[in-house]
């Protein structure tokens, strides 16, 4: 299940999951009974763009939660980075959950760097590095 329908994360993630023979449901912030829909998912990808919008009520016990969101909020007079999932509550229910920060961010950077290197090689007629798959 992917919560988020953006062209940057939501739709590409759904396509990637479909390519792995997953049955994919796409939802968004205004999906009716969103918590109920989410609780059916074995894998829940949060890419909705709203800080801590999803919580334990959205997570099927034992599910894997992948939080792609990154939001800066103010709490207790300090700014803090949080995901689209309320980590503390969801972690009590999930079998596995990615943290924010430090979850998918490093993989995103690795993919961007790999794509940049590939593009540079192609633009300059250079051979692409072997084994550069992220």
C-alpha cells in the first residue's frame, strides 16, 4: 500500500512494487476510512507529505512501514525532523519501520549520485561503471 500519489514518490513506488508482483493499493490524504484501508497492508509506504499523519491505527500488526516523508516541525520551541508516520506509536505495532531521519534518505542520496555519474558518463561518451546498481 502506498499512501501518496505524487509523481516524485507515490506513483513511481507503486510501479516499482508492481514490478515485483505486489498487489498495490494507492491512497491519499483524503481517502475515506484511510486507517481501515492501510490496516490491510503488509507493506505500508508513507509518502503523503504531512507530518506524522499516519499512526498506530493505520498499521496492521507486524506490517513493514517505510516512511519516505521528511517534514520539519516546531515542537517545544525547537525544530525537529519527522516523517509522515508518528514513529513512536507505529513502532509499537509494526514488525519493522524506517526512522526519520536516517531511513530512506541515505538510499535516496546513493541513487541520485549513481544516476548523476551514469548521466555524466553518457554525456561524455565514457563507459559506464560496472556494477553500479543501487
